[in-house]
C-alpha cells in the first residue's frame, strides 16, 4: 500500500512539474499563462544557460524579445531628450580627397568677368556651368528625415599654379569653387591666385555653405571648381587639391568636406541597442 501511494505521489508531482499552469484560463498556452494583470513586486531576471547565471538588467534597461525559441534579453534605450521646435545635429561626417583636379589655360571658363554675377546664381544646374570639374572623392549621399532642416558644408583645399618667380610681373589666375546639392549650386566662392617672387605659389581656400529645408530623403552633395580666366599666366597650369611640385605634398594639398545636418526631429529610428 505504501509503495502504491509513493508511486502515485511521484507521478502527480511529475505531472505538476511538467504541466502548463493557467491563471484565469483553462487552456494555458505556455508553462505559465496569465489571463489578466500582472504585478511584479521584486526582480525580473533572465537566465543565462552558458554560465548558469541570472541577470536582472541595469538601470533604465528594457526586457526585449528575441523571437520564438530564444530567451529575452536586456537592452538599453538610446532616446535623447528632444525639446519641440529645436534643431538637433542628426548627421555629421567629413571626407577627404588627394586626387584633385587640374586646369590648363585652354580650359578657361567662357563666362566673362562682367557676367559672372548673373551666371553663378543659387540653384544653378551643374550641367549648365561650362568647364566645371568635380572633386570626385568629395561626392557623398546624405539623408534628411525632417521638413525642417539646416545643412552646413565646410570645404577646404589648396590651390596652386606653376608660376615661376614673377618678380614684378603681374601674373594671376581667377578660379571659383562651388558646393552642389543634387547638382544644384548652393554656395560659390571666387578667388585669384597671384604669382609672387618665389616659384609655384599656393593658397588655402576655405568656404562654408548653408542650405535650409532640404526635402525629406536622400541628397547627393558634391564640390566642383572651374578656372575662370588668366592674366598674364595663359601658359600656366592651375591645380586644386593636388600638389604640382615638391614645395607642398599630397597631405598638405588634399581637399576636405565637412557636412553637418541639423533637424527638428520628426522621425525616430530604432531606440534600443
């Protein structure tokens, strides 16, 4: 009799251990199925079978499902505190190029000195600007997620000409560089490189462009330059972003472009990591 009773108890215990338990449901669909509210008065832990440990997570972490058949895991929030109607830095990157571009005197722009102001206007299409060359390594795609945005572009390069020691001779070359978004001109600067008493003069060229409220989506940013005209230097070569001679090297002459996009947030991507 005692033997039968012990066997019955062991069988009942085994069924209880392996059975699904339902609270307010007669057909539980998990080992513990609660049909109603649940209050936790203490810790929630996740068992790690690799080392038989239980991890209760860190402050401000969320318990996230990894899908059927996998245990949940703790994840950290990545939501910054945003204030309404304020701009925040959403995109920031910088690029460099040491290939550069060169212009001979035969590549002078057909735009005359007096018509430059009327030609180089905001929104001008790149394809309509003759003799402009892009600095290929500075062309990149950016993404805009909000209808309210401000994009800032900072371009820097070194411009050099193969002038000899000119002494008092007035040799110089006009040039211009533009920043384009989707092949539309958003910023342009004109300068003049002048011969000096020493050979192969160069200058550092820096310009900053700003454009407001780009449409939501992807946009291609690029930089292109042109040789505008020559004054006594018709036989000389102009280089932008590349060294012509050994008085500077590629490291010094390389071009760089920095892009910052500020937005009033409208779209929030994944908030956990």
